[in-house]
C-alpha cells in the first residue's frame, strides 16, 4: 500500500519533543525521515529514563520517552560542529524536501546551515525552524521550555482550581502541551508549504514559536479578552459558559458531565431524579444557569453523590447526556472503544518478541493510512546505509569519516 507522503524526504535536525513530534507524524504517513544526531549522545531524550527500551548486549539503553516520538525514522550520527559534518548535512539537504530544526535562533548560521545557506543548495527546500519565541522580536534569543510557555502564553492563567477554593492557583497541563501543539502546527505549515511549492517551484522558511502556538491555543478565552477587555480566570473543572459542564463526585468516584444545551439540561434533570430543577425558571436557559451557578451547582453535587459512577453513567447514556468516566491510562487502554480503534500498536524489535509498544496515530486515512514500519532507531543505526545509499559514499569514504570522528 502506497503511503500518503512516501514521495517526501525529511531531514530532521530537531530533538526533545516539538520537532520530533512533527517529524514522527510525517514519518507515520510515509515520509523518509532522516534523524541527524550528535555522535555519542544523540537526542537528549534518549537518556530521559527510566523506563527504558530493551537493549542489545553492550549497548546503552534508550528511554521510552525517546521512543514515544521517534518511530519510523532512520538515524545518522553527524558532528555538525566540524566542516566535514556540515558538508554532509548540505549534501543531505540537497536531496531532501523538508528540513526541520529547533536550535536557538541564529545557531545554525554559525555552521553555514541556516535557511539562506541551504536555499542556495536546494531552492525547493521547505525549511522549518522551531524555537521558543521565534526568529524575530525582543525575546528571539532567549531559551525556554514547555513549562515556561504554558505560563507565559496564558494557558496556566485559565488552568487549575479557582483561587478561592482549596488547591486553587495556576496549574500546568499534565503533559507538554506547548511542545505537542507546536509540533502539530508545524506539520500543518510544512504540508501547506509543500502545496505552495507545487505551484511556485520554490521552498520557503517556516518560523514556528512555542509562545505563538500557546497564545493561539487560547481560542475563545483569548478572543473574549480581545473583545471585552475582561481577563479570563480559572474555573477548575467547570466551564465558564456552560452549566453543568464539569466533574461531579459520585458515591464511589468522579464522572464528567457536559450538558451543552437546554434540551440536554431538561433530560439531565430527569436522569438525576430532580425534575423540579428543570421546571425552575431560573435555570431554564443556558444564560440563567450561568448567572445562578452558585445556587444551582451545590444542588447537583448533592444529587450526584447518591449513586455510584457506573450507575450514573448508565442512566446518563440512556438519556443521551454527554458524560464519561475519568480514566487512568490502565483504564484507557482497557476501554472497549480505545481497543476497537487500535490505539495500542506494537512495532517489532530485532531479537525481542515483545516489540516496542506505541500509541497509534489518530490520523485515519482510508486509502493511505499511517503505518509503523520502523522501531525507534538506535543512535547512528543507519549512518552507513544513508551515506552509501543516498550520498553514494564509498566504504573508504565512510571509514575515513569515522576515523576523523565526523560520523558516529
């Protein structure tokens, strides 16, 4: 089966999360992704364990964190700090459609590997840079990590329990949302630039910033501020514009309820055996339920405490009320719908029957679906293969490059 992006080659000079997340998506869709890494150490996340992947005798293990974003790629170890290594990258860029990097703004220019340098080698190259603050502006030279941008970009100002309640205050998301989001946006930008190249014949530079992406993620919160001047606040597990749309404690745990319109509200009241609430004029409309939230929610909380979670979910589903459990990841991967959708995939590993567990891509294309061709590569695993096959280097050339520590 032909893959959607099997005609593309991507040169991946990124590491950690945002860039590798982007290139893994492209690789899942068939692109030949060549991961360029520093000899001896490689991507920083290779060492972010435990837990670790199974290893061969005498090899340093790679972390599961690294494995989560680097399947379907080939690894080549090149020292780009030396002239011979820089020349190898130029030769690879000349034969690539896309280059993605997440060095600090201006760093690659020191090595002659900036967009202007590589455009001269390959005018069709789509060159995507991912940095914390972008390549322009007063913060362009500053470093930063996901956590910084969750705070600086507004996300933590609307995430966490309300200040006046126990545990209130700013809270980061449970995963690196700024990195993942930027990787997703970068993938969209790259595919758009490739489409533009079909018409113009020329590549272009893409300047992605984590701060930009987190601010854009603000969506209705950010847009509401721009229209009203009122600063959005934290609502914990509640919704600022819908009631009930929150977590409720039950007799044995917690569930999520999301009654998003007046019809659902009416059915919700019947399902929780509080029909008088549906008849109360104060709560009849969505705006009324928002205004009277402080009076209404405690009544709902008392009602939901009377039965266990499974009972409520069965009743709410029968009434067509959007609702669900709060699962840990053991429960997630045991869920019948998750199992049916095949979200737990496995990639064979050499000499290991168990293989490499991975979370399947959520991209579902009926004719050209994602495929899991390669496990996360060992550092420099494909160095010789890429140099001989793509760059047509001789065994003598490769031996000399190894002896000079240009490659690993």
